[in-house]
C-alpha cells in the first residue's frame, strides 16, 4: 500500500510503503521554492522541468495532477550546481 504524508510546512513526503520512509524523498511546493529564492511563484512555474530533463537551467520537478512538486534533494543539487557555475566564471550567475 502506498501513502503520502504532509509535514507542518505543507511539504509532501514521497509516496512510500508505510514504515520505510527515510525522510530523504520530501517534496517542496512552488511557493516554498519561490520563498527560498525570493522570487514570485510564477517565475518558478516558468523554470520547472521534468526530473529526468537534461537541461541544467530547469528546476527539476514532478507534476502531480495539476500541481508541481519539487523533490528537495534534486532542488538542493540544482541550486548547488547553479551557484558553482557562477564561481567558476568568477562572477555571480543569474538564476533567472
């Protein structure tokens, strides 16, 4: 049986078998990502892409029905890659 869990902040834990959740598969909403990056949520919606998309400029996301969810781990990795790219060139790279 698969279940989904919501934490106090509204983030969704991944679908998993009960009792086997390791907390690593947490999902963020577009509003949570927008707050973290200090941009409007519409900007986030424009930048979303499939998790398996090879485009490094897209924020990895999964569409569940009519809403998008961003896996926390992939988002953190994307953010780290984006900030490292700016350091390599010696200047701050614009994310948006």
